[in-house]
C-alpha cells in the first residue's frame, strides 16, 4: 500500500465495536445471507485477489449465473471482457482497496446471454474490519426502466417542443386567468415580442383594444368548460402593426381533468387579407364595368340638357328670362354630372385597408350605394325600393367593404331579374342585430344550387358575364364583420338575401 | 321650315325633353313630349294625332327605344319615321346599325347633341318622307 490511509474506516474499532465477536456463532452469516438475497440490488463481495467471495441472488438471476461458476471466480471471469475493458472495473476495484474510499457511482450497460441489455448504476464500497480494506462490495442497481422512462420523457418533451417551436402558427398557452405561460417562435416572429417580454402578461392585452373583450370572453368560456372556441382577434405587434389572427382556444386539463390553462393557436391572416383585398378590388372593378353603361347614360342626360342650353345662349336675340332659365339648366346639369362622377369615384377608389374599422350607419351606406346602382338598374327596367328604418342603424365595420356587400347583392338581384321588376332593399334593426336585406322577384335559385351560391367562382351567368365571386366575397366580408349571410329562395319566384351584423347601440 | 309638323319626343329625362321641345318649337314644329313607352303608344293610338316624326330615347324606364320603335310599327297605325337620340349607344353599335339598315329607325343622334346636327337629321329624314 503506497498511499497512507487518510480516512479512517467508517467502522473503526473505536466507534463501532466489531459485533462479530459478541453475537452467537453463525448469526451474522445468516443475517448477511438473508439481507443479500432479498435486497433489490445485485451485490458481489470481492477480495483483494479480485475473486468473488459472495454473490447475492439478484446478481445471479440477472446475470444468469450459478453460485458454482461465480463464487471463487475472478471478477474478470464474471463480467464479459468488453465490460471489463470499458468500465476498467478491475483497476477501479484495486483503487478502492488502495485508498479505502468508495468509488463514485457510474453507469454500465450489461447484457447477459439470452437477456435484454440492462443498465446498471454501480458503485464499489470498501468493506473493512480493521485498518486495511480486505473486501469490497460491488453494488449494482438495475436502472434500465428508469433510464428508459427518463429517455422517453425527454424524447416526448423534445418532440413536443419541436412541434410547438417549428409551427408556423402562434402557439400560446396561458393560465386560467389568461396570463401568458408560453409563447412560441412563431408568436415571437409575428408579434415582435420575445417570450421573456410577454410571459406573465395577459394575452388579451396584446390584442387590439376594441377586441380585447373578445379574447377575454373566449378564454373565460374555455376555462369554464366550454369546448374549443375560435374567433378572429387582431394582435398588436411591437411596431404597432395590427396583425389579423384567427385564434382557436382549447383547455389544458390536468390529471384530474380540471382546466389548468388554455392553449391558444393563432393563424396569421395577413397574407390572406392582402390576397382577399386584391380579389375584392378586382371584383369591384369588374362590377363597375357592368355599371359603366348605366353611368354613361346617366351622365349624358344632364350633359345633353346643359349642352342645349348653352347653344340657346349663343343666340344674341334671346329674351333675358329664357337666358336665365338656360343658365340655371347648365348649372343644374353640371352639378348633377358632378354628383354622378363623385359617387362613381367613391366606389372605384381602392378600399382602404380592411382593418380600418369605424362606426357606420347602414341606412346612409345603403342610400349612397343605391344612388350609384340606380342608373344601371333603371337600364334593366328595375326599380330599387328603399325600406329603411327612420333612425340610423349603426354597426362597427369598414364602409368600403360593407358597401361592396350591398352592391354585390343588388347587382346579383338585378342579374336575377332580366325582365325588369322591383328590387327591395331593407335596412333595419332587429333586437341587437342590424339587418340588410335584398329581395328580388327574379328567377330564384334552384334547390340544387342553394348550397353553392356562396362558393367562389360559382355562377349561372354565361362566361364573361360574371366572375362568380360576388356572393363569395359578400360571405367573406360579412364573416369578417362577425355577421352572417343567408339566402331564402324559391325557384321562379325570387330570392331574399339577409345580412345580419352585430348592432352598435345608437 | 316645315310648318305645322307635329313631332313626338319620348324621353324619361325632363331636362332632355325641355331642350328638344325648346329647340324644335323655335324652328316651327309642334312638339308633344312623353316620358314613357306606354304613354307614347297610348298617344300614338289616338285617332286625332297627326304625328309626322318621332324622336326616341334609347333607354326608357319601361322599354328600350328600339323595342318601342318595333311596337309603334306593330301596334299603331303611325308611319312617322323614328330618330333614335341616345346617350347609351354609339353610332357603330350593332343594335344601331341593324336598326338603321332594317329601316326601323331613320337616323341616329348621340347625346349630348349639337342643335345643327339634330336639325339637319330631322330635315333629311323629312325630306326623304316627301319624296
């Protein structure tokens, strides 16, 4: 022994008197065997010549060995060569004999013939009776299941994290009060806020001020046990940009099925909105094309009157009363033409971003829309009848888009009434809803087509006469405004389109 | 110019009726204005009318001008020539060309119109009638 024994052996003679001499013969041996056979570890007692002195039952069973070929065998004969080489077990054991210090725990993988690979946590403990270590105990704890479990848990965790982090959608979780608990990469990317900046904040506070109630409500309902909730609620980014997001909230349940939080998955609708904006605009221009004939005709009447009046004024002999009449006809004609052009421009102008939302009076909106469409309707021998509430019908929305809805519905009604007739436009308040109704006495929709009228590109018009987008755009816009659109139709009798929007208090 | 000639002006736009009425009266015509196809047909069916020329708007509230011209030929005994005065069609529109070549209309004038243009169209049409 080269190194001096620095640490006194734990069971030094002074503190724990050796019990062997004070108990009846054989008692300890029995106890020792009993303990060893029942302990759930594999134990080997090894002497200084590195031979196995004793092996417990657990070791023999796990290693598929017998007492005969184990006890008395060298440790290198008990463990396969590869393990001996890999773990350097012999030198480690020698080291314990030399230092008298236990070996810090390490892991080994051991595959006994005919059994699956097991993973052991092992340690070598010096067993000394006197100042020198005569035996060491090799303790092997089978941790295969634990390791596998941890490994599995880690894998699932990693997998879930990858799923959440690599999602293109915002994946946000909150506690039951709506405070943000997790915030994935997409959420960071889309909002411009890093996770550590938003954790603990209310998710609703990250939303557009006027829509925060919507988010709160959605989270509240989920925590109260309602099924999955979905709603469009705008998120305000770090730079102040409003990002339209389609949220879907679902509950996070704990082991006792109690709601412990909410997971909100949000889809960024920015690109879709931009695309829709394009479609809306081109469809509107297509509709304007249809209306151009009517507008040209409408313009030429006041122009014709003014032109004639001006020509009468060229006659120097005219009487002053008649000349004044001519001047007033000219002024009147110019004002009328100018009003027609103004209406037209208001329509042709690209819609401001669809997120520009304000308070709108549907009655005023309908009057303006009808003034633009009436000339075209008149050309088709169609009278547009206005049935409006006497008081303003207020909704929150985008004027341009809602005007487009009504325009498309009226144009659709006109197309459905080729022989001329009446189209009734109603704007009214029904309980807490605002209604816009367009009724025609035209050809109606066949039962087979009823389910398809709001489909994009569905049209019964000949090629070149309709894009088939008008009603589908109405549907999209109305849905964006949190409303619904419905069709009641009897083939051959006519149709009623009803748009319902949430009403603002007057 | 032709005294005592009665002209029927059919247009649903009062200001246009005013312009044509004023112009034609100044040139010695007797003018009757009607604002719809139905009224025009009704008046033309009166036995006491002596209509020699009809100016029709192309788009009336109840009927198209060309269709009204057809109804006048079919449903009345009036043989007066028809001049289509329109802000809707162009001269080279097929509807206008077809109606001209079929003799359904005798002339076409666009709105807004030069007074000289409409007067000369009227005089040519009436001249042809006399021959």
